[in-house]
C-alpha cells in the first residue's frame, strides 16, 4: 500500500448526498463512512442500503478494492431509523440487572442496524457516572463497576456474535476513559481521579470488553489530570493496546484529530480519525507530512492500518461487502418489539407504593392520565432517537404510555395533558413527568447555563400538586435520563416509579402498573436526596460515602413489599 492509501484507510468521513464527497471515497481511499445528523440516506430501509451499496462500489473500484466500514450511533436500537425497535437507554437496561436481556437487545439492534446498511455501531457506552449533572448519564449502565462490566460483556457478545454473520455488527466500547467521572459532571471536562482509582473503578469494563473481543474502542473528549485523552499515549498505547492486549481499532470522537493535538493523537495510538466538518484534508495532508518528516513513524501508520484491515476481514467484508436486503422485514418486527417491551417492564424501578396503590385494578371506574410525556413517544425515548438530540414529537412504530393504559383499562381513561381538566372524581391519577430529550453536552446541568436542573420543572411539580391536594390517589411515573431530586414529589405521591427512557414500547409500563407483571428493576445509581448533595465535584454515588442518598444503589420494591 502507498502512504496515501494507508492514510485513506485511517480516514472516517461523514455521509452526505453530493458528488464531491462521493468521489472522495475513491480518490482519497476512505476507510469508513459514518451516518449522523444530516441528509437521510434514502426514503426507506432499501433506499438506505442502496445508498451505502453505491458508496461501497466506489471503494471497491480503487486499485486495492478495500471495502468500507459503515458506522452509526445505534445506542438503544437502530435509533437513527424511524420505524426501528427502540430499546430503553442503557440506564434502564442497567436497572434490569439482566445480562441475558442486554445480549438479546444487542442482537436485535445488530440485525436492524445491518438491515439499514451498517456494519459498525458506536455502542456500548461503558462510562461510570460520578455526577448526575453529566448529560450522558443515561448512556451508561450503572455507577457500579461490577454491574457495568457484566452488562458490557453481554452487549459486545450480542452485537458481534460471529462477526462474519450478516446479522451482526462490530461494537465499540466508549469513551476511553473517564468520560463519566469528570469533575462537576462536565462533558469533556477534566477527570482528576488518580491512576489507581482509574485502574480499579473505570478500567474493568474495558477489560471485559476486550475479553469479549470488542472490535473498536472510541477515545473520550475528557482530559486525565489535564492531559487530553485523545493524546494520552500511556493509557491508549501502553495500557489499552499493550497491557490489555486490545487488537482492534482505536477511533477518535468527533473532530478528535484537530481538537486534541493533531499528530499527537496518532502517536498516542489512535488508528482511525473522524475527519469530519472540514477535517479530512487537514488530517490527510497533516499526517502525510508528519510521516515524511518522521514526526509520526511509518511503523505507527502500519499498525493502525493493520488493525483496520483486520477488522474488515473479521467482518467478512472482503467476501461479502454489501448489505443484505432479506433483513429489512425484521426491522420493527413483533418479535423484536416484544423483547423491547420486556426490557421496559424489567427496567422499571418502584420507589414507593403506599398502601398497595399498585397494581391498579383494570376494572377501576375512572383513571385520569396527566402530562405531555404520557402520550409522546419522542419524549419517552430521550436523546439519540431519530435525531441526535432526540425529538419532542411522536415517531412511527412506537406505542405511548397512554396508549398502553387505554389498551388494558376496562373503565374510563381520560387524558388531562396539562392538569387543567379538573378530573378530581377520578379513582386514580397517573401523572407522567420528566425531562425533555438531550444528548451530550446539551444535557449537562451547569450553574447559570441553560434551563436543565436536577429537579422537576415547576410545571411538572404543579401537575402532581393539582391532584394530590384534592386527595386523588396519585401514581407518578418519572421519565428521565438520570436520577433527579424528587424527594418532595415522592413524599406527595402514593406510588412513584422511575421509568428512565423506555424507548418505543411505552405499553410495557402499563403492563406492570396493572399487575400483568411484577416490578423487577433495581436502581443502577444511588438516588439523590437534595440539591445540596451536589456541592462538590461529584454527585451521589457509592464511591463517595460522605453523602447519604435517599435510596441506595440496588434499591427497588415489588408487589410483595411496600
């Protein structure tokens, strides 16, 4: 291979619908394409496959005919495709404490991801969140290193299976390392944990991922003791690759090359660069020049290309580079949705159940359901759903919580969206409240920045007060990507359920509320008692014993307990 071909294999570009970027595939010997926010590859799944087939043909037309890797952030199902099965986010999957279910969810995600033309997913996120202020808490399984490690191994096994099978995809452990343990929960901030703490608390899930033969590891935006992780040779090259024996691809995060020291990133051990938003020429010309000047060794380039080609061979792309149309009917299939509904049921954590308020008798005469989250699949699914930042509207193929309640209840069900209907004659009020969708830094909670808070909005607090003040028996369903300070609302309510971000199968919640299934979920994170708990660098977690949580990690009631 020429140096230009090698640097090309190390380049990952964004999918766009224009001839110039299409021609770059062959002219610049691109190794990988990612689909993010932007132009849809096609009108339906076959259109997506055909689009990627056309790009693959460009790659195969080159002298060496090296196939492309097609990557996507399919982090809770194939969440970029409307109509796919959307699972609970990882925080909910962590609450299930069921690795077999995590594996099955990953297997289904792999099928629907391949069915839309991809062979690589940037999942699972295996961060250990230290502060609920961090905007990506919901992408992680748990604050527990042990639980996270167990779930990671299951997720990697589910996604990858036999990699040459067209129903599997290459998985990515992310973000290496310390992304969830930054001071004050700032996305991309500084992680001031000691190397010993990192080794004991944060590295074990990566060891589990490497043992499960994960195909890729994505580097994190944060710094470790003020050194950018993207350029941290001790942790990337020495620890991950040499000590842990990782033989797959190390990939940057978004624009990681230009943001974090350019060729220092490659020298640290990064193999593939997201050369996006104007970075392609900067990266390719910069790296080519660095090799010529011997500031980046040809040995380092050869190692990177070897790792990339190795994964392409493991995926069987040289023999079968194209997506499989026969998988398309499996997208959003009944079997897949049934499994996602099971995941919703098992993820629910019952925090309070005064006087056996739950389960609800399906023959009860009148139920009032309150809150915009009750009838909105976008709100119930969170970020990374259809759009990068999620959406606040319904999307196709999903079932809302209200629809699930109506399908089970035998009596009258009325919807009081904004708690203005004065249905105080109801036998019970089911009030669904929570956060609006967000992803990455847009979900961070910072003093004086943005409207996100550790508490419920005043409007949602009033939804609850409106009915509790009238003596209506009240069940609160919290839709959120993290534990929130809800002490007052828990005290107000008769029953309180942490439902996390359940995804497309909202009716799974109703099945548990009416007693068709029991509660199984256990808290994957300690639950805060007060905003005063967040004065320090970290929030409420079992690493910091100086803060007494409202509920400890692992707490969760069922129908035999109050």
